[in-house]
């Protein structure tokens, strides 16, 4: 499955949970968002594309820390 399918399934699960619990609109939106993000968890494997997109390269982090230390 693609990440978009996992995102949609997670969001739908959050919506079903909100409907079951009969929450207010803000809580419903929160549950949908949390479900969508949680649905992306299977895509965060070590060599996955999503994991490579959202993590910082080690060299970039090192340069940033060096810059902060020198200032």
C-alpha cells in the first residue's frame, strides 16, 4: 500500500472513533488528524521513502550544531 492509503485509512478510523464517542467538532478533527498520522506509522520503516523524507541528514544536523556552537 502507498502512504496515501495508510493516511486515508487512519483518518477514517479516527472519524469512526469520533462518531462512536459522539465528540464535539474540535475533538473530531483532532481524532481524524491523530488517526491519519498514526496510519503513516507502517511507512516509517528503516529504509522507507517516508522515513528518508522526514528525517534530517546527519551532515546537515552536524553543520547546524557547529554553527550554533560557534555563535
